[in-house]
């Protein structure tokens, strides 16, 4: 159910509506548009008298019953693209915010894993100088084998925060379990939900409560519909700042690690107002293909890229084969900017902070 407020509705009118919805044991999500405000009702069951009841409240224009599946992530009641604005926590004064879903595409880069302080600082300086606005790096790694490097844990988070304090780059790092959300949330600017956890509903709800933007990687065999439903889990907890990341799905093809589903970009864009990024690295599995997949993603209309970049990829502790060097990233960035320009997007100018 959605409640469409009239053009003259004021704050008190909206608050009355919210109180009435809440008193029925339901949640109210307010969507403020330029011309009008809409209140979305989430939850069940909706008492039969609620619609009539709401229609009599001051400021209410119309109450409409809806059956759309994607109540919060879908475009039906939120036609305009969502822009997520991030002010990197503890970055140097003057660091511009990172905007995801705006005119400019967002390039996030960094190693698969945080391996040491030196490695993450060198990565951060390198990717920032090349034009990235955010730094990736896993401190908790979901490895296929339990005997492989599984991350530095909190030490890794500390190193990421140090890199942000010097370079101003926003940071994104994976959280694997609800028990770690609080700790990871003390450091990160964006929670990354990995492909293996994309339907871990308790984890999705926990990051939904944490009040920081969330990147939802697509699961290995996840339908687009299921992906949007995962976003609903986060958003239903009151967190509107969700973005998707297509990182390849599992198909019969073995020439690449996964198959990049480029078509997911226009499909998601049609269904949802949330930003979508491409991770060419986990799709390719081989560094030789990272450039092509990056450019294809931007050409298809993605809002950004998340690319694995390491100062010495051949000695990376995880995903080295699909990781490009800082030098290769420097060569790729102008190509990304050229394709972005060709599809009417820009790349943000690097800030003047800490060169
Ligand atoms: C990663 O980003 O390093 C990662 C583990 O990605 P995914 O969850 O997409 O496999
Ligand atoms: Mn990786």
C-alpha cells in the first residue's frame, strides 16, 4: 500500500500518517519527491480498515493498494535514480564526497585482500593517483578452501582506515557474518556483501540496521528478481543506500572464472532505481580480460566499477591471476573515461587532497 500525500501536506500531516501506519504494526517508508511525498507501507497483514482510515487523514491525496514485489528497490514508486553520497569517515578535511549513481561513474579499486600495512598503503596511493575514488580490500575473506589466506581481520580494517586517513579514499570491505557487522561498521564506509552471502537474510537485515551504504554482490546463481529481493531485506530495515554489483554468474563456460552478465545492467536499471556497478575481476578470473569487461560494463550503463588492483599481483595472497597492476590500472583509467564520455557519463576529477 502507498499513501500519496497532497501538494500542500506538511510535516505534521506526514507524521500522522506514519503514526497511523505504525499503530497497525506496520512500517512506513517516506519517499520525498520534488513535487509530492509518498509513504510506502511495508509489512503484513494490512488491516482491512486501514485504507479507509488513512484516506480521511489531513493532507492525504490517495491511498493505493499495490502488489509490486519490489516495494522499496523497484522503480514503481521511486522513478528517479538513487544517488548515494558518502563522506569518507576520518578522511582529510576538504575530501569531496563520493557519489554513486550520479552523472559521474564511480571507480573503486584495490587488492582482493588487505595483506599488510605497506601493501594497502601502496595500493591506495597508486589507485588514487590513477583516479579511483574508493579503495577495496578484504579483511575477512570467503575462501573456497579453508586452508587459504582468510584475511587479517580487525588489523586489516585498521590498515584500511589508515589508508583512508592519508588518501581520502572511501573504503569498502566485506562483512561475512551478522556478528561482525558492528565491528566492520566502525571502520568501513560501505559494507560489501559477497556473492556467497547474497541470500544470507540475517546478514542482510543486520547491515540494513547499521546505517551505512551496502553493496550487494550478485550470488553465483542468483536471478535478478532474487537480487532485488535481497535489496528489499536491507531496505526494509530502514536503509535506503543499497547498490548492486554484478560480478559474473556461474555458467557452463570455463574460459572465464564466471560469465559477466552484461545484460543485468539494463535489466536492473529498468526494474530498480538503485545504482549498479560491475566487478570485471571476479567475472574474468584472468587479468587479460579485465579491460574489456570494464569497458563493456560502462558501455552498458553501469554506474561504476570495482576492480582488483595490487602493486605486485603475481605475489598477491588471493586472486592474483585476475588482479591488474597499478601500472595497468593507470592505462585502463583513460579508456574507462573515454567510454563513459561516449555514453554521456563522466569520471570525477580526483580531489586535490594528499598527492
Ligand atoms: C571479493 O570481492 O574479493 C569477493 C570475494 O567477491 P565475490 O563475493 O564476488 O566472490
Ligand atoms: Mn577477490
